[in-house]
């Protein structure tokens, strides 16, 4: 399987999105893709900044952007938060 389905929560808009992400990409690449999509989807409620991060939604832990999705152990149903 080369993609997983995650749940992405955007606190700025209060919205939750189901998103497929490739498992072989580094998280900084995934973050860039998500930022572009979410900026469009939220109609400007979310805008990226230099300190934008992806976190585990349950724990609030910031994910290491230098690791791949697979290396982080993310799987179908993982809940993330983009802040």
C-alpha cells in the first residue's frame, strides 16, 4: 500500500478532513501538500506560517518532519492536527 487515509483536524477552522497521504514521503513534503490544500479548503481561515507543524491529535506531540510517514508509524485512521 502506498497511501494511507488520515484524519486531519484544523483548529483554526474547527474542521476535520479525511486525506490520503503517500507513505514514502518525508513529513515536510506531506506538510507542504496539506498546507496548500487546507488553505484553499478553509477559505483563508488557515494560513501557513514559518512555525506551522503537524501534531498527533491525541497527544499534541509535534511530529518529526525529517521522517517519512512510514517511519513515524502513521497508519490508516491516524488523527493529526495542523497548527
